[in-house]
C-alpha cells in the first residue's frame, strides 16, 4: 500500500516533465508556421511556399500526440488558404488555385504520415511501459520468494543448530554418566525387561571377577 502514493507521484512528475518538454517545440512550431505565412504574403501566388508547411507538420510529430498533429495540420491548411487570397498575384488564377489545391493535398498527406509515425511511437511506448511494469512485478515476485526462501533457510539452520546442541548435550550426559560408572566404588548393573544385563561398571567387573564383555547379556 505504501508504494501506491509513490507510484502516483512518479506518474504526476512524468506528466509534468513531459508537458515542460513540449513547450519549446510547440513555440518553435507556431513561430515557424507564422514566419512561413508572412513569407507567403509577400511571395507571388505561383510560388509553392506551402511546401515549407510540410516540415512544420513533421516537426509536430516530436510532440508525440495525435491532437498536436491535427491542430498543426488544420492551422497549416487555414494559412495556406488565407495565403491564396492575401498573396500578390503572379500567375493566372487557375494556376494559383491548382497550386494551392496541390499544397492542401500534400499537407494532408504529410499529416497522415505524421499520425502514422506518432501512432507507432505511442504503441512502442505502451509496449515498453508494459514491459517495464512486467519487469517490476517479476522483480517484486522474485524478491518476495527470495525473502520467503531466506526465512525457510534461516528456520532450517536454526533447527539444525538446535539438533546439534541437543546431540552435544546427549553426548555430554553420556560422557558424565560413563565417568560416574567408571569411577564408582560400588558395583552398578542395569538389566532390561527380560532380565538380561545391559550395563555394568568396572567395579562390578572386579566384584564378580568377570570382564564386562562376559557380563553383558547374562542374567
């Protein structure tokens, strides 16, 4: 839950940074389109000044939004039509009109190409974002499993240590018991439920005159 606000903050920061990155290109595109229109106003009608609008539309693809291309294209179309009426005459009206129609068609084609470029760019960005999110989820899953495995490993090590300590305790008790049996003055014998001797000490060996091996298993 704690990571959700942080993720939202990161998203807002990215959106803010992207907005700032678009300010300068947008300003340059507007200034360039305005300069081309001014040039069109002082250029005779027969000269294809509209060609200069094509790089403006392609430059709008750097903004990486379909809406920006549509708006830029609409502005270039309007300026091209306005230039037809405001430019000084230089050729017959029919030629000038055909030139402008050709220009409008070229601008529309450039817009279609620009939108295709932006669409592919957006699809690539979405694929990269999906891959990044998938990598993050995989890293979180790996980290979670690694943590659980570490806990299991620590638990196993703890159990092994307890088992080792228990074995050492048993060996120590056996050693102390053996020391008591070996140093006892009185004879000590232990028999099982069948009455067979299963444990004797050296004192018992001396008392009966038999070795421990001879006494063990007897009744």
